């Protein structure tokens, strides 16, 4: 009786969706307007350290620094063809800019105890060479703060963009914020045009693609605007969520409309046809959405909480798409049904029978290839050279920030800023530590309160801003410039050596902050996160597939082609000698599994259906032929979206994720169309045995 009651309730819900279309349209219109208004107020965070868990040493050190000294942004500016007198004037001008806390330059220490007689000292040598001067700038607020970005604009005016080179995390953050909105707008615009073209080629009405795009745009606006509930989202989520949502959920609309047209072609009245289509399509659409949601949701289990940010937003995006398709799409189809019929046209694409036969012929070759490469690729993906920290979100080669950074490093060498905080106490102990740090071969300079002043000179002689930056009631701060990149094995070794020296003088309550130490914490946490997330993703998707097919064997066969495609996709950067962004490695692994497993499910359903009438060989060929257009349409959209991100984004992390998504979609399509039929045929006997047993039980 319960099942009958549930079915009647479901039928009533479907009937209400179809009959109350006008009310549903108004609700979606209001929600879309509200979310569109909210969207500009969603903040974007570019600082990866914000996502460190509380137990991470860098997170604890950042909390101490924020309480004692604030959480400042930093920049490095070089001025070309400048005299020492001009250096002094420029530093003073920059120091007076609102939002600038401290400017370290060639004249900083000289003015303290040499008056206006500009004499060369160790600090001067670090900041002035061959007519070029460099400044280390510390801002009052963080890298992404509006006041910091306004201060950078003023610095551009003082120095002159043609005369200066601008680098550092604050400059990178500002340029990313300016470029990311433009790049995503371009990527989404191009994606809509190309997807519209793909849908036009694969549908039989000029109106259908417009309807699909309209529903997806509504779903995207609902998702992006509702992100205001989180306050701020990561730059990664902001850059990828909308375009990935568009790519992975387009199938839902297509399936519903095709099911509706199928029932209508049988002579059913269109409202009844829509009710029948909703009843039939609902389970398939929800099952497809469930596999994608599982792939996204497990990302939220990462301890590095950018995973929670990405996972929740993408999951919410799929839920918005499901709601738009199951509630809004039916009324729009009925409303535009006449226009769909009037704009009908012949299929624009030729038959894919030839491609289907090719996939069928190479299935055994691909089967052998998959067996040969699966294990090597499984281990090979872990042998990539990974990037974890700020370098992962840095600008790509060819951008202004990237080239300026290289130019400053060429003239003055690398300057990786590290901040050590030690308890206030003995001035002698602080001076000894400063000298010990400067004696390290990889340290450019170490700037501390006691180390800056000659013996016998009181601290009051130093500028007030410098005193505030170097000492509070509880802590003294030492600013250390290290001649390394922010992220490399050598930088990690130098950071560990710095920590050892600091602990020799201050065994307790001392801490160290910098991009390198932050990156080391991110590396350790992400490496552990990957193992957990990949297992959860695999188990979650397998469970959904098992519930769909009521079998233990079928989920294994369904997942194998996708997993082999993932291993191949992630091993290719190692073979090609490219760096791999670890965040992208984790997220795309889960995304590729969740988004492309539907191809395997479709192929398996078609094979099992044809197997009831035909032998194994014929069932394979017919399953490939029937599945190929749907898989190429869905996979083609995902491929286009991925490579558009790769081409349009100047941020390494976003660009690489786009390439991984696009290449992963191609590999998944090829392996599902060739490897999966061979697997289903090889294990046909146990599958058929289980199918017959299930039918008897039913």
C-alpha cells in the first residue's frame, strides 16, 4: 500500500508541475532577479592560506600575526634609471600613500644614523644596483583588500607603469581580480555560442538549443547569486563553477525534451505527454545528477577547506540545474512547443554509423592497451611535479605580472619574504639571531629592530612605522629576504633550515610565516586529502551505479573505463614534462568521474537492452551506435568548456584545470565507446545470469 501511495503522490506532484506552469514561471523569474542582484555582492578570496585548517602551523602563526601586527599584503616594485636622491623621494611618496604601512628601500637604514649624507651600506646594496632601485612594500591591509588595490593604483602613478616593474602577492591579487571577471565573461560567452552551435547540429529544431541555453542560464544565475549565503567564495570556484555547471548539466534538458517528443509523436495530447515524459525522465535525470553530485560533494571532505568551498558551490549548481529542468523546463517546452514544431529541420549531421563501427573494431586493441597502461598510469600520476601554493595561482607566462617578476629577479635576484615572530625579551638575543640568519648563504637580508640599529642607538631613532612593524608589547618581528623561489625543493629545504636556526635561539613561542612555509603546510594536507577524497568519490559513484543496476559486478565494469581515462589524463603531464597543480589534480579527478560516468551508464543500459534480442557482438555494435550521438554531444560540450578555460585564463590553476577537463572528456568518450563494450562482452555470462535472476525475483 505504501508503494501505491508513493506513486499516487508522485503522480500528483507531476500533474501540479505541468498544470501550474504560470506560477512556477513567476517563482523562477523572481528568484532569478533576486540572485542576479545578489551576485555582485559575493566576495572572492584569492589567498590560499585562508583555507588552511586550524591545526596547521602556518594558520596558527597567521592568527598570532594578525592579532599583533595585522595581516598585510606585500609588493615588490623596481624603478629603472633612477638616482639615489630620486630613490629617497620615491620611497617617501609611496610611504605617504593611504593604505601603505611600510616601504623598505635603499635609504631606509641610511637616514637613521647617517643623516642626509647618503652613504652606501649593506641594506643599500640589496636595494640599489646599476641605476635600478627596488622597494619592498608592506600594506596596512591584505592582498585582496580594496584599500590595498587603491594604494597600488597610486603607486603606479608615482612610479609610472613604463618605468617600473611590479610584482608580489598584492600586485598579483589585484591583476587577477581585474582579469578574472573579464576572462570568465569571455569564456562563458564563447561557450554559449559554441554550445549553441553543437546543439543546433545535434537537434532537429532551431528553437530547441535556445530553450536549453535559457534554462541553463537561469540555473547558473540562481547558483552564482545564491553564493551570497557563503559571503565569499574562492577565486577557483568563481572562475569555474558557472561554466562547469553549464557543461555537466546540459544533458538533463536534452533528455527531458527528447522524451517529451517521443510521447507526443505517439499521438498523446501534449500536457499528458509532458506528464508521461516527466515520470519517465525523472529517475534517469536524478540518477545522472546523483553521480555528478557525489563527485562534487566528496571534495567538501578535504581538510584544506577550499574543497568545501568548491564542493558545496558545484553541488548547489547541480541542484539548481535539476530544479530548473524538472520544474521550469516543462512549462517552457509547452509554451514554446508550437515554435519548436515550426522551426523543425532535418538532421544537420551525417550518420555516425562509420564512427560506431570504428569504435567496435578497435575495442580489443583498446582493451589490451587499457590493461597494459592502467597500472603504470596509476603510479605515474603520482610522479608529477606538483605545485601547491601561490605559484599554482600565479600568472601564466606572457602576462605583465609574470614578466615583471622575472625582470626584477634578473636584476636583484629572488626575494622570498619570510617573517619570523619571536617573544620580546633580550635585545642581545634578538640581535644574535638576526646576525645568525644573515650569515646563512641563501638569506639576502634580515631586518629586525635590534639588528637594524648600531649598538648604543635607541630604538626611537627608527621611523615610527618601522617600529610598529617590528615590535609590539609581546612580539618582535624579523623580516627575512630569502634568495629562493616561493615553491621548490630548495625553497622547502631553506625554510626548514630557517626554522631550525630560529628554534635554536627561541625554542618556544617563536613562529615563522611566508609563502614557502604556507605552501609546505598546503602540500602536506592536500597529499593526505587526495587519498581520502578519491576513495570516497569512487565508493559514492559505485554505490549510485549499484543501486541503478542492482548489481555488484556492473558498477565495477562501468567505472573501469572512466578510471583508466582519469589515470591517463593525470599521467600525461608527467610524460610531457608539465607541472601539475595539485588542487586541480584532486578536483578534476572527482569531477571527471562524476561528470562522465553517465556515458558508461548510458552505454551499459543500451547494451543490456539490446542483449535481450541479439547476441553479444550485435548488442555491442547496436549499443555503440545508439549511444554515440548522446555521448559525443555531452562530451563535446564538456571538452569545449574545458579548453575554453585553458585558452582564456591567464591564471595557471584555472588554465590547467580547463585543459585537464577537456582532455579528460575526450579520453572518457573514447574509452566508453570502445573499452566498455569489450568489458561487457567479456563478462556477459555473469551479467546475464544476474539479470535473469533479477527478473525472476521481480
